[in-house]
C-alpha cells in the first residue's frame, strides 16, 4: 500500500484533498466512451416518463405502459388535501360555535317598527333556496365520498357504506349540472348589486359591525355578502368546470386531466364549504332578523336601517341624512374595470 | 405461502396478443373490456420492445388506497382482488393505478361507469370458489384448481411468467445469466441490447 510522506499536518491535508479531487475526476477518463450506454435504461426511463407505444387493444391511453401521476394524485388526495380540508372545515365550525357562545348573535339595536320593506323577490328567493339545497346535497354527498371510508366505516359495515356512497355518487353526479345552471343564474341576477364600492372598505374595517356597536353603512349587499358572492362565483366556476370534467368521462379527457380536475374540485369545494358555513351562520342564528328576509322576502324597517342604510336611501324609502365625517357619500356602483376618475 | 407475481420478459415477447385473447376467452370478460394488453414501444423500429401488462398485484396497491368503499383485498397468495358488490364505479382506482389495469363498462347515460373489472390473476373473487356467481362477476378461478393464469400458461415464447414471485425471479435470473454472449456460437454473437450490454460486456 503506497504511503505519502508528509512533513506537516497541513501538507497531509493537501495530499488528501488532491487524492479526492483526482478521484472525482476519474469518471472523465471514461467520458470518451459515451456511445456506450445501456439502451434498456433509456427505455425504462422513457416508460416512466409516460412515453406511449402501440397497442392492439383499442381504447384511451392503452398505449401508455406506466402513468406515474396517479401516485402524485393519490398522495395529495389521501394526504394534505384530506387533512387540511378536514382541519379547515372543523376549525371554522369550532370557531363559529365559540363565537356564538361567547359573543352571541347580533341583535336588533332598536325594536321592530312593524313596517316591512321588500328585500328579495320571489324569483330571487326561489333561486337562493334551490341553490342552497343543491349546495348542501352536493357538500354532504361529496364529503361522504372523501371521508366516508375514514369516518363512516367504523360505524357502518362495508355493505352499508357501499350503498350510502353508491347513492352519494349518483345524487352528486346528477345534481351537479343543475347546480351549475343555478350558479350561473345567480351570478347574472346579482352581478350588479355586488360590484365593489368604496364604502365597502369601511365594512371590512369594522368587521361588519361584529365587534363594537357602530354598524357600517351598506347598500343592498354589504361587503360581507359581496365577498361571499365573489367567492361563490370564482370557486363555484372552478368547481363547476372541474366537476363537469369528472362527471362526463365520455369527453375523452385523459387520466392526468381527471386527477388535476379532482384535486382542484376538492380544494374549490372545501373553500366553498368554509365560506358557506360562515354565510349560513351570519344569515341565520348569527344575525337577528336576517333569515326572515330570505324566507318571507321582507325585512323590518329598523333591521334595514341597521344593516343596509344606503340601500334604503337608494330605493327612496329614506332621505339621505346628514352624514358623519367618516361616512363616504353614496357613490355610483363602480366597476372593477373602469378606472377611477 | 408465496406471493404471486407477473413478469413479462421483453426480450421474448413477440406481440402476438394471445395472452389478451386467452384472458378474454377464459374469463368471458364483458364486451369492450380487456384485462390485459400488449404495448409495443418503438413499433417498427430496430430494438422495438413489447410488454404484456395487466394488474401487477402490487404489494401496496394504489387502487386499494384510494377506494372510497374499501372494496379491495389481498389474498393469502398476494393477489389483489376486489368485491364488485361493493364497488360504486367512481373510477378513482383507474386514476391511481400506474398500469391502467382497472376497466369500466359504460353503464347508463353520459359514460357513467359501471362496476370495475380487472385482472384477477385467474383467482376469482370473494364469492364461493367455482360458483356461478364468481364466474359471472370475476371469471375463472384457476388458482383454486391448482393452475396458474392462462395468459402466462399459454404464452408461446414463455415471455409472460406468472407464479410465486421467488420462482419467477429465479427463472428470469437464469435467463439473464445465460443470455450473456458466449463464444461457442450457440447464442447470437452480437446482442445489440439487453443485459449483456448492461453489465460491461463491451466486446460487442
């Protein structure tokens, strides 16, 4: 065994370093022989990358020997998407319960006048409740399909879970397209009411009057309703498009599209469900007098004064009163796309 | 008990598709469904390769991991089977499977999926062995008869091997060793690709 003669410890370190660098350079000695590769390794690599070949079996993607993205989909669906989705839903539910117990509902500041102001017409109410019913149906059936095996299987046997999920899948797949139609209709009829105005920032600044006693002024829709509307439009569209892709395998979308659609469908649906929990809370037990507007179509004058002051002025029931300094004057609805002048 | 495995030797497969046909015939698979398929890469070019593929009966089956109704089970022989009475036809196993093994008959409107069908390693299903119900839903139970899957049994070049994983591996290993170029002229003098090349036989 050859040994290096070293005078000092520093020199010996240098020798070791030199030896290592020579060792690292050794592959270069064979670099000239680059034409010699193992064709088999390239071949398998290509297969793992999803290269397609020919197959006498006619069908979609039959030429693809291995599709690797399925594992990615499996890891995301069974892992973070399920976990964070469940945490988000459970967390919001818990937060709302705590809020209700600690703070309680927002009461009417002044007693009812008995004078009712029409707020939602019959068409609006029908559309709202049909969509709401479809939303809850889709949410419950969808959640069963995602979490049923984890949460329901300990309670039911395999046969019962199978029949629950069989019906969940059927109902989900058939009510989905109806929901899409309702969502589009909703977007159209409430689009104008939900354009942002400068006054909406005040609503956010005071958390919609949830904390403190002052109620920020609002038009027909307050900023919270507008936020929910746009959340519903954006994520509703995402869920609709991906849902349609999943619902109709006849369109010829490949597995990668299905996997992507499925993941976006899950994320979008969970965001919507989180939003819906807030919306349902605020619209029912969270605010005194809010639900009767959507049920009977009319609201008490004092409720309207408290929550939608500017709306009363816009429809000409109340005259614009003297405004405090903080309150911005009523502005015309301003579109996102129109520049401020 | 051993662990059942398929192995397709791509040096031997000649893309005759007899495994596909035999499977369809033996199991009386529904119209439009193929539990097995042969894929040829670089078709028509030098060095083209064919491989017969079906359910690979994974140790950690992705299909079973994502199934919402938990209808998959692994037999003592390591065969991945599923219960068609539980299957709801959601298609998740098809998204997850790397091999494209799960097949769905179109049932109902808009391409709605029926109950999933896949290779059973000729091991039937959860129904009673050799019962009519088992045959109708899953096909022949050759394993219960002491036979191996028909696709591999009838493979003319013995490219497709099926059986206990250890034995299959031994057979394949022996082939690999013998495939290395020899001087006696009994094997082709130049093997343009394959294991001989892979492990440093640089004379070619």
